[in-house]
C-alpha cells in the first residue's frame, strides 16, 4: 500500500496548482527514502519550475537521492519547453526508482520520458492510482485526446425551469454562495464563453471579482458584430476573443476572429481555441447556446444550480435535454447543485 499512499500525497500536492498551471497539467512529486518523505513539490504556475524540480530542491541531503524513490503524478517530461526535461533531472541525480501515476498524452512526451528513464537502467512503475490522476487532469487529457478544450457548461434555473425572465430579463436565481463558487470556478478555467444575447441582456463582466484568482479569457459569439461597444466585454480589462463573420483584427486585449459562415460555427470555435492552447472552456451562455452544445455533444460536464424556491411562471426556459449521467447532487444554501457528465 505504500506506493498508493505516497502517490495519494503527490496527487494532493498536484491539486494545489489548480487554476495556475494551464495549459500545462497539474503535477505533484514526492521523494521517499527508507519510508520517509525527504522532498516534495508541485507545479505551481505555468512557466515555473516543474514538480520534480521543486521536490529535488527540497531534499537537504542530495546524497540520499540515488537510494530514493520518486513518486510523480505524470510522466516526467523529456523535452525542452519553458523548463529543461524533468526526466534528465531525475537521471542526473541518480534516482533509479520512479513510480508514475499517468503517462503523458502530449505528443512531445508520450512515453519518451519513461523510455529515457528505462534506458538508464531505472526501475519504472506506471499506473498507480491511474483513475485518480485522469480525473485530476481531465482538462489536460481531454485537450490532447479530443483536440479541443474541456467544455464545462453552467447555468442557474428556477424551481419551475426558467433561466431568465420574459424578454430575457435578468433574474437573480441562485444565492450568494453560488455566486462566489462560480467565481472560484472561473478562476480555474482558461476561458469563458457567452452568446450575443447573454452579452446584450446581462452585460456580464465574466471576471473573478468575488474570488482571489486570475480572470479567464472572455469569449463571445457576435456573428454580425452587432453588440454595442459600451458593454463590459469590450472594456479591454481582460483578454477577450470575439468570434464573428465580418473581420479578423487584433486590438489591445481584444481579438476579433473571423469564421466561415458555411462551416459549423461551434466546431470552428473549438478548433480555434485548441490552436490558442486553451485547455478548458466554461460556458455561461443562454439556452440557445447551451442546447446547441448539448445537442452537438460538444461538452464534458454540466453544472446546474436549481433553485428550491425561486419561481418565475414565464420567461426563457432552461435547457431540458441533458444527454448525460447525473454524477453528483449537492445542497448549497437554498440551491440544489446538480453535476452531469457526458459519458
């Protein structure tokens, strides 16, 4: 059970990087000598030292490393990116026992790190707590396997199934706890998408003002560029991508991306976000956009805030066809929190 226990600790460390490592994965590393942890670390932010670097740096007596075991949640990288290869780091310190949770799907690694370790005579064990590792880095694995961002849908609906009032009137449906939680989620995703109706009627900021985290890239669909420029989306306070059929243009923190009218709109958007190295996308659009993604199968998870008491009786109906499984059901103040997965 010791391998599982140390890998569990490495996964806990990896999770500390949530919201800061994208488009890289979250990675944790634990170094063990004679049953004692002598070094541990995690990938703290994109462009910074990797987990293995931080763990090795924490080991006070480097002479213990050749007699130690390294537990890493993801296959050590084998290429030069923002930092040197971590496989080379482990080799240079003579670490001969390496236990890995998941292999890296990135084509730049994809088994090369493991091969490099094997070629030096290291003992490498792969697949310890594999399912937990896949869950932790589901955004990273989805990005590389499906060649698109991990897509998270989110909306709030009343007890009688409405997402907005008559004529798209904005209504406060979920409570304050839900609002803070959504801002926390925003800080953990790379981008956030709305349609033109939501942009026009709600005038959202799509930032993380109620949570101490980074702002996501704002994404809006405005096919004919009809949205007024006074909206918060165009204030240039955070990077914003506008998908449209009219023009291709870059301004300060504002990017207009021209799409082809004859090609599937949503597919083009996902392909462009993939090219932009966007690991994850949160969708806070209206019913039309949400149902379009649900019907096309372009989603991975959906989170629904269902009010227990708020009733509208009329207005804009919430999406009612989720072709997925209910994975969790929680209470959050006066709201019911429903989690769905597309599998």
